[in-house]
């Protein structure tokens, strides 16, 4: 009998690893582990991600029970849980889908070592991306550090059959017949339901058709909200890429950004902790705690920044254009280390994806592999004029905007801009 271990692929349909496990013809018992190594580090006991995973697991379990099987859900450190399962069941091997984050890779190495002794298979599949690890390399055989040539090679290498679904649902007869198993409650794991719902993705044709024209306007609900679903695998990336091919090349390019950042973090895992470009590793950040707090709370006196931070704090989402504006403001106008902002987003974002978050923060800070030049600094007022001229988005999140209750700008942008450029130049000179 095989175990199929669900992680960031919480769906039964078009699931590569599950399909391959079922296709062996052996009986397959699906499992999910609430990983205490991750959960114990979360400070918010009403974490919307935990809630979303919990709901997705509950759905999966129901679907599997309809098939006469179950989803075995455990809570603990994965290696410990797996040791217990090896004692409880006659396990011949574990199948799962690959996860490229540094922590996940370490965890999987531990699991692999654990299974080595009894000589059990630990087989991992590509599922969350079209191209992984070293599948897209430059002509000299090295990983791409710049997006545009990566994208070109990605598109050249792509064949439509690569996005064909894995028909896992055709082999459900191979799911192990099992009595229903208990699901630990959120409370047993020390969590409470969150008040933030995860919106369903909006993949309607009209959204994709007008995407290119409207994607930068935060007042319109004009992007797909697919990100948390790709993060947890409730939607398959293959399905998304096929839709993109039919309806919007601009949107396809966003999906390629996601894969670009994934391969970047895979090849350069230390970029999660330090600036990709060595010359920016010693910027003299101001790191003023009070300034940081005002940014977190959306009380900077810059309305687009404040609207974005308030949207994030109350919904777990922020529009991409506004993410760029708030990130630039924190790093350049306040001269606060991008890692502080990255960590705050990591705590709050429903779609938190380490590769995309680190990659985009480093892009905004100008310290990344393919970043905007450090001296190109967003002017937060011009961003309002370009992208929220009628203040519709701003008023939605900052009702006191335009009244005496709204704070004065906390810095003078032109001064802050010069100060940032000087700090970056100094770091380059010292490098
Ligand atoms: P759409 O515009 O409909 O795009 C479709 C999909 O393409 C997204 O769901 C996402 O998977 C991918 N995508 C789009 N833009 C990007 C991008 N710039 N980089 C990588 N992938 C992208 N995205 C995350 O998924 N997780 C994060 O933790 C994250 N952190 C970010 C931090 C900063 C500072 C910035 C500037 C961007 C960040 N992004 C992150 C990228 C982007 O903002 C979100 O993916 C997007 O806003 C999600 O909304 P959507 O699903 O409606 O996107």
C-alpha cells in the first residue's frame, strides 16, 4: 500500500502525484499533516491561511469518503507522524508533489532519510509549476537571473501537452477502502476560525480579455484572485495556463513571473535572507520602529500606501500595483530594510508564497536579481494620479481621506528620495 501525502496540492482532480500513485495499481491511502514546525511559528491564532487549508482539507476528506476511502489527517512534526504511520500501516512507499521552498526541501530530505533504512520509496512529482528547478536554463546552462530571457525560453520550450490534466479521478478505484477517520478540530490545534474568507478565483473570459487594460487599476476588481488557490493547489496551474493561452498573453506572463521567482529561490535559497545583489548587502537602513508601525497600520499620510496597508490588514489581499507602491515607500521613502516588509507581508498575505514575496520585495528594493534600478523611485502621489485618479480605491479603505482626521504625510518625498539614493550609493561604494 502507498501513502499519498497532500501538501500544497489540495485537490483530487489533475493532481500529478496522486495520479502516479493510483496508476501503480497499488492501494493508495491519502494523508495530510498539519505541520507543527510551520504552525508553531504563526503568531496569529486566527490565521486565515490555516482556516483556508482547514476548509480545503474538510472538502477533500468529504470527497474521498464519497469514494469509500478517507483522508488521514494528523497533527505534528512530519517525520514523527510518518514514523507512526509506518507502524500502523503496511506502507510500501510515499508519493507526493514537490515543494521548492527551502524549509520544504529540508523536511523532504529528512523524510527521505527516514525511509531509506526500511528501503521504502519516497517519490516526488512536479505539480505546482509547468517548468521546475533546472528545466529552463540559459544557453550556458546556468539559471536565468533576468525575467525577459527566462520568459522567452519558457515560451519556446512550452508545448500544450505539458498542460494536459492528469486524470487522477479515473483511478479512484485504487483508493484504499477505509472507515471514516477523525479530523482534529482547529481548536485542538490551538487555532480559531478566521474572519477573513478566501474569495473564489474569477477566471471568467471577460476578466481575462480586459486584463491587459485594467489590471493596474486597484479600484476595479479586475484581476483573477487566483494567487491563494495556486499557493494551496485548489486550482491546478495547468488549468490556468491553458486558459491564459486562450485568452490573455499578458496574464500568461504573470504566471511565468511566478515560475521565474520559484526557480530563482530554488537555485539561490539564501536570497530569502539577504539581498541578491552583493553590492546592496550593507545599506545603512534607518529601521525606525515607529515609522514601521505607521506603515503597518496604514497611517503614513500617503493615501495609496495607507489604502493598500488597510486592505491587506482587513482582507489578507492587496492589489499588485499597490503592493509595489507600499513596498517602494517602505524601502525607499522610509529607508526600512526590505526584509521587515517581506516578513510583515508573510504574516498577513493569504497568498503568501515565499518565492514570489521575496522576489517582488527584492524587485521593489532594487536589490534583486532582476530588479528595478535603485534610483527609480515611485512617487506615491504620481501613482495616485495614474492609477486611482478618482480616489475610488483610496476612499474605500481610507474613509477619513480628505478630512482633518487624515494625517499629514510623514515624510517629504523629494527629501526621502535623495536620502535613499545617497544610502544606496554609499553601499555600492563600500562594497
Ligand atoms: P493576477 O493579476 O490575476 O495574476 C495571476 C497570477 O499570476 C497570480 O495569482 C500569481 O500567481 C501570478 N502573479 C501575478 N503577478 C505576479 C508577480 N508580480 N510575481 C509573481 N507571481 C505573480 N504573489 C503571491 O502569489 N504571493 C506573494 O507572497 C506575493 N507577494 C508580493 C509582494 C510584493 C511586494 C509584490 C509587489 C507582489 C507580490 N506578489 C505575490 C505578486 C502579485 O501581487 C500577486 O500574485 C497578485 O496580486 C495576486 O492577485 P491575482 O491572483 O488577482 O493576480
